[in-house]
């Protein structure tokens, strides 16, 4: 067979007056290119990815398509995938390795998770910005963290230069966090003061009616703590407001008789703050019902919104969002649509930041909608 092939090459070379060696090389190359045809399945040797031959470029190259992308490769960079498929498959699967003790089934339903009762905390999250080569604090985000088994209603105020800048009335669930407000870093020069009043959502006879706490920011102390925070590479500063909800103080017999004649709200606080607390107690708590769609435009949340500062409006909107989101989670809703509008995107960004930190959220999307445009975010819960 080899002699016949050699004679054929010599006759072709004499016919076309060419070198027999060139004819032989050409025949070998043509034999090589015929190894693959359009539509053949191939294996890319470098990445072990499978593709398809879509075109024959020349004697040394073919065009292949891998995962929707077409590109040329040399013949020595590909091979047929069948041997690779066969070698990757194990005819006999390995038995799972048993760890000593795994054969003993444990009834985990007998064990209960005991939650702590450490108290109420205020956390500060500094937000940094770059000014040239220096990293400075732009603002501070404040959150409440309720590490107690009690659901509480609370009344919150921010005072700057002895003038009330923001007030919030809301509730916080057990072992949960609640966003309060942002404070611009330059506001530390305005003698900021936070006023808290906490009420048990379900009053208990042995516990006090309310707890009042005042937290003042000391600029020098805050600078030192922020520097320590950066040195330790930590995210937040945490301040305890109270350890446990205090017990009810026993009343003297004479005082108990007088309290029957007087309204109980007069025993809380003093001065203007006492009248404010009495208004809070006299107002019936409106129970929220779950919604599939929540409108966070300020005119839909607050009637007397004109004259409020931007930070106060943002706090009201985020508080409403948090309440309806927690309500949706507690009622096992599948989804929730939050209408935040377009604007500059501040409210949208804050909502998305909260959603990223909420473990019950499966995913959320802010895309064009025929009804809301780009002014709404659809949330899907786990």
C-alpha cells in the first residue's frame, strides 16, 4: 500500500512539475483538516469546555462556538470530547465517608434556642467619603437594636441647639433592629441630643409603664471612638440605652389612693414633655394591615409634611417602609411593591441598603414598570 501511495505522488509531481515532498505534506495536511467537519462536537483542551465546529478556516484552524461565542482555534488545541466524557464518569460511586458519631440520630427537636435579654442599644454606622487622599466621615447612620423578648413602642426626638429637628413614633420588635435617622457629621457642633421614651406593647403588671433615656453626643469622645473604630477595622459603635426593662416601683398606699382620682398620665415626665407623653398614651394605636403595595410619598404618609426638613421626611418614609416590610414578613407574604418615586434616588438607595441586610429577602428589583416607571422596587421574600 505504501509503494502504491509513493508511486501516485511521483506521477502527480511529474505531471505538475512539483516537488514530491510538497505533494506529500499537502496530502497529510488535507488528511488532518478532514478530521473535523462542520457540526462536529469538540473539546477545548485548555478549559475542558465543549463546543461545536461552525466553519473550516484553513488547513490548521477551525472556527468553533462555545457557550454562544465563536472564535478560531488551532487543530492541536481541540479534540473530540468522547474520551473525556467517558473518563470523567465513575462507574461505581464512592460511598459517603462516615464520621464517628454520625450513625447516631439526634432528636434536635428536644433542644430549644434560648434568646438573650441584654437590653436596648443604639448603634452608630459612620459613612466615609474621600477628600483628596484623606478619608473623612460624611454622616452617621443611627439604628436601634432591641435585644430583649419584649415588643416596644417608642417615641424618639433629635434636638440640635435645643431645637427639635426630628421626631418619630413607631415600634420595634423583639431581637430586631430599626433605622432611626442620618446625622451629618458637621451636626456634632450643634450639641445634638437624642431623647427616647419606650413603652411595652403588651404591658406587664410587674414592669414599669415607660422608660426614658437621653443620649448626648460628645464630639471629642466621638472623634476618639471613630479613630479606634478605624484602627480595629470594625463597622459600628454601640451604646447601651438600658440593660433590662425596669420593674414597676411599688407605690405607697396614700399615693395609690391619689392615683385613682388623678389621670395616670400626669405621673409621667415633667413640664412640656409630660404633656407630650400624655398625648401619646391617649391616642389609640392604629393597627397596620399587610399591603401588597406601599406608597412612600410623604404626602401619602403625613398630612402636615410641609415645612419638614429633608432628613425628617426621609426618616418618616424609611420608618413606614420598615414597618410594612416587617408586617409582610410576619404574615408570610410572597412579595411587596414599594413605591419610592424617582427623584435623586436617596430614598431608593436607603431602601436597597436595608433590603441587602434583611435575611428574609430573597431578591429585589428596580426596573421599568408600566404603572410606576422606575419609581418602585419589587421585593420577593423567602
